[in-house]
């Protein structure tokens, strides 16, 4: 798959329909999602992959989420 095909599949997934207007079935959605994830894992930087969530810097974590030592 090339980047153009990847983007076309991604657009179809986001809209829920093929470029010709046909609706993606649930099986097609599963297959397209799997293809997008696999392509991203093999060819894209981590921050451009589907499902990427930036990890917060530890310094910015709320104080109530930082574990304290029990005495």
C-alpha cells in the first residue's frame, strides 16, 4: 500500500463510506482499520499513527496522581 491509498482508506473510515458513496459494512470497517493500523506501524512515525496519544510529561501530572511514599 502506498501513502495515497492509506489516506483514501483513512478518509473512507472517517466518513463511513467509500469514495463512490457506498457505505462500508462492519466487516469492511474492521478490515480497513486493521490495514490502517498495520501500515502505520510499519511506515509512519509513532506520533502520526492511528490511536497515538502523547504521553504527558511527569512534571505536568496533577499532584494528586503522583504516588507518595507510605511510612
